[in-house]
C-alpha cells in the first residue's frame, strides 16, 4: 500500500471487498481474484473497473492490479492483465482501456508497459482525491486503444 494514501483498517477493507463483489454481480465483470492454479487459491486481484472520480479521461474503464508482495516477480500481474484486456476488448467490445497510478509507482508502471499500453505525458494528471502537494498526487495515465489491441 506504499503508493496509496493510507492503509485501510480491517472494517473499511471488508466494506471495499463487499462493494467490489456487488459491482461484479451487477456488471458480470470487475476486479477478479487471482489464483496460482494448484498452488495458492488467492494472491490478490487484477481486473477492470470504472473510476468514480472525474478527470479529463473519464468516464472510462480502467485496468488495475494488487498482488501480495510474496508473489511479485513472477509475471502473475502481467499474465492476468493480458487476460483482462482480452475480456475488455473481445467480450465487452470496449474501444479503450486505461490504467493510472502515482508517478512514483514504478512496479505498476512496469506492468502497464509490459502489456503494451502507451503513455503520453500530456495525459498525466493530479489525482482529484488527493490534496495539493501530496507526494502521490501526480499520476501517470496509460492507454490502450482497440486498434492497438488488434495489432498485438
Ligand atoms: C504492481 C504489481 C502488481 C506488480 O507486480 P510484479 O510482480 O512486479 O509484476 P508482474 O506480475 O508483471 O511481474 C513482473 C516481474 O516478474 C518477472 N517475470 C518472471 N516471469 C515472467 C513472465 N512470464 N512474464 C512477465 N514477467 C515475468 C519480470 O521479469 C518482472 O521481474 P522484476 O520485478 O525483477 O523486473 C505489484 O507491485 C503490486 O501489487 N503492488 C501493490 C499494488 C499497486 O501498487 N497497485 C497499483 C496501484 S494503481
């Protein structure tokens, strides 16, 4: 949670899980649980969501990830992210999927780059939920258009 404004206490974390499950039930897609088949049933989540804040690129569908630290460095986020892009472009027929994170979050940016998303500095933005001057306020935005996906 280094690149999030704060760690959620247990009750807020569980409330977040419940909201995520409701969103999944309503839409039929969302932030999927990631399993390492035959090894660990749950190491985190990767999937698609709709950001609740307003920015120059919203409304949009975002791809995001959060994997338990002991499972970093195996390519699991990248593999699950490609599966999520496949779902978004092939099943949902989206025209674009974005991803964003604090500009300090190099590991997350690494996933965006590995899955073939592209970055334009002109898209970078200050997250509207964070106060001016907060160390995490500056965010990068990466995009993948349907045409990019079709070329992969
Ligand atoms: C962002 C996050 C998911 C990245 O995890 P990760 O393990 O670095 O990412 P990947 O799953 O793509 O794995 C890439 C690493 O696995 C290695 N790897 C091994 N096999 C691989 C394969 N088959 N394919 C791709 N990478 C592979 C890569 O070389 C890379 O190693 P490196 O870290 O030494 O460069 C993780 O840091 C995280 O959960 N962070 C906390 C939550 C967070 O910040 N989320 C984003 C907020 S917006």
